[in-house]
């Protein structure tokens, strides 16, 4: 038996013993998702138990170094852990922009003090982060951002506005792009961290067509940011920003993968449409559409596995996250279109208890933003055409 096989058996046994049964059930509402942070609503006992057990083992961030709260696992071991969690239909113990975006950037660009201060808190779910990138006049052309950070001796004074800041009203800290030099576009941007409770920070939720407000406008009015919160080199924040965007697009591309804990698309279709005499989904057109989706979804899952392996090994193409982000979001939108089609008129319910407060319809509408957030689909296709296909401009 190889060391990896032994690790798989040990991991499988540990998960079977330590993952509460409730944490193996499908996610039914936002209350089932653990984001952590100071403002996290009270966790259920199974959620708390699962987070504590995985956090103690370092498995909320299994591939991070142990000295920063991680599990210290190799890429191959991390892959085995993910596979065994999927087999068990175990939920992620913790969802976090700190894990998926800021953490990798700090590991690469942060100094030792910043790593030891922030990474263990991210791993334990103690601090929830939001992302200060897009602005009213700097979306796809992010390098045009105007939020400024003026040098005031031992600190910066930040003024400006961000928009589409996901969960800014619930976050504890923000990782933020600011302009520290107006003489250069990309060369005048810096990457800073600060507490959302700092004087001068305010947020305003943006109501979406789904009826939810996950996005916010975020305002900075003479916010003092200690200089030790500068990540990387002054005026070189664009390098950090680009690296982080690759991880953000990897995270968003994961929307294209099947949901943990069953297949709500197929389960919903069977419940709404029923089966024919041969035991197949009764609606042949819907059956064909779901079959095509399943084929594409499995192909994307295989490509995602390859992409993650190449990313961990440092061999991925710089534009590959754009390709994965585009196709992953298209798959996610297609999944929810099919769920609405399979649900018939019941899927249009908006406020009923039976529909969980209109979750199918509201989630379907929310997916319309997938092709905008993290870089629009048009921009991603332009990057793929230029950097991967090498088409003429």
C-alpha cells in the first residue's frame, strides 16, 4: 500500500467518525453556509462541531502551511481529502473570501508578520473578509480605479468608493486596491488591508432582482490605514491584484461543478415531472437537455481537476483561470435554467414556506450576476482569444 493509499484510508475513517450527519445533507438555504467572522449568526451545534474539528486539524485550509493554521498537506493529499469529502457528501466547514482569495495572495506577497496575524484567523473562521476592487468608473478597466491613499507619515488616509462589494455589510476586514501614485495607471496602485469598523467606512446594500442584497456600495471618508497593512511593495499592488484575480476566477468557476450532497437538478426534475414506463424522466426534451448538461458538467469537472493540479504545480497558463471562470459560470446559469424548467409553475413561487422563501426563483435570478462578477464574460473571452488562441487584435 502506498503512502497516499494509507492516507486515503485514514482520512476516510476520520471523516466518517467526525463529520456530523447533518453536515452531510444538501444545503437548503443560506443559513446552511458557514462564513465565519465576528458577525456570523449563531451556528447550529453540528455546524460548530464540524468547523471546530476541521479547523483543529487544519483542514479548513488543508494545503496551507501548518504554522499559519493549515493542514500542511501536499497537493496530492489535498486532492484525496476533497475526494473523500465529496464521497461522503460532506459540506465545506467554512466558506471564505479569505480562504479562496486573500490567503493565497498573502502566502505569496505578505510579510511574515502579516501572515501570522491574518492567516490563522482566516483558517479558524474568526475574521470574514470582503474585496475592495470594482468602482463606479472602474469595473472591467479596473486599473482606472480612483480610490486614493495619501501618505500621512505612519499611515495612509483612504478616500473613495467601491461598488459591487460582496457582503461588505457583513465583513470584518477588507482587502482593497488604492491609488498611491497618479502618474502611472497600473504602476500607481497599492494593495492594503483594513478593518471595516474603522472610522470613515460605510456600506449601502444594493438590492438585486432576486430580492437579495449580497452586493454593496462601500464608502471611505478619511479612513486611517496603518502602513504595516500594505501588502507587497508600494505602487506594485497590481501584481498582487492580478494574482488574486486568478484565484477568484478559480473560485467562481467552481459554480459549474455539481453541488455537494446530491443532485438537486435531477432530484427536482424527477419530483416535478415523474418517470415514464421505462423508469426514465417523463419529459423527453428535458431529459435530453439534462443529459447534455451532465456530460458538459462532468467534462468541466475533469478539466477543473487538471487545472487545479497544474495551478498547484505552477504550470497553468496565466489566462486559464479566465477560461475556467467563463465556462463554469455558463454551466451554473444553465443548471438553474433547467431547474426552473423542471420545476414548472412551482419554481416560480416567490415567498412561500414550501419553496423556502422562493429560493429556486431567487437563486436563478442571482445567477445572472455570475457572468459579471469576477470579470465579465466578454472580458474573459477577450483574454482567452488573445492569450490562449493567440488571435489577432
